[in-house]
């Protein structure tokens, strides 16, 4: 039986509410039942906060978990995560604090698999995105993030609309309803976008903006 988000999400930033949400999310098989996923390892990734950690005030939203993240139950566990933690160190977040300070969500919460012959993961279809969107909406209500890091064009467009390109938005910030949105590229080595020095500097500007929020003078 497919689990669905509750009709009355918890209105408070609560560790218990986040853990309860994650427990329900892990049982969801909506995309499997609809025929969009057929890989057995494609189960929702939902990592609980550490035992002694509060609910993070930073939410990271990416496209979807990778295979390694799914099998290890740890988002950004590989080389892309190392680069991401390098960036966040510029914002004053020690790399060892990443999973304590940042909660990882996604537009869709299952590993989507790869397209035949492609180096990167498959982009979840609009139908998959719609099926998973209630989980993302409930996550926003549950943790009430102060900052949302939008990693990759799919996440950026999900929140900010049809932006033209990464170049148009990385290095800028958008504030809406008391939340600061910070667009970022995906730190994958597959992407060539970060080969340009100007784009690397744009990421640094984004991290300086985050640092001003986290460590105001």
C-alpha cells in the first residue's frame, strides 16, 4: 500500500515531526505503483538528524538521490559531496558538520536510474515530480528552513520558475516568505559548467552570501 503525506502537516520545527515524516516517506512506493520505477534499489532516501542534533535551519534540495546515496543512506557521500562540503566551508560550515547543519531533500526522493549510454542519472519525469511534490511541501512545513540551497537546474526551476541557465542565477540569492534561496550547480564531476573560472567565482559569491546569513557581523 502506498503511503501518502498527511493532510495536516506539523506546523512546528520539530525533530520528532521530521523523524515521523521520514518514516512515512520510506514506505512510499507511488512511482513504482505508477510504473515509473522498476529498480529495486529505488527506494525513498530519508535521513534522520543525528541523535544530538537539532533540526537544521538549512535545507538542500537537489534533483534526486544518487545510487550510492541510496544504498548507503547518506546523501552526497561521494566525490560530489566532497566538493559540496568544500563550498560550504567557504560559508563557515566545517565539512564534518555537513550532515548536522544541512538537511538534504530532493525534488524526487528515489534514485531514478540512468538513461542507457548516459554518464549522469536520468532526470525524473514531470509525472514523477508531481507524485513526489507533496513530500517536499510537507518537509518545508515541518522544518521551516531559514535557507534553501537549490542544487541543479531542476531544483532551481522547481522553486524559482523557468530560469534560463545556471549562469543566470548562480551567485545570486532570492528571498521569499522569509526564506533565502541560494541557487547552486550540481558539484558532479560530470558537469563541465564548473570548468569556467567565472562560474567558480559565482559559486564563491553564493557561499559569501550564505556566510553573511550564518555569521553576521
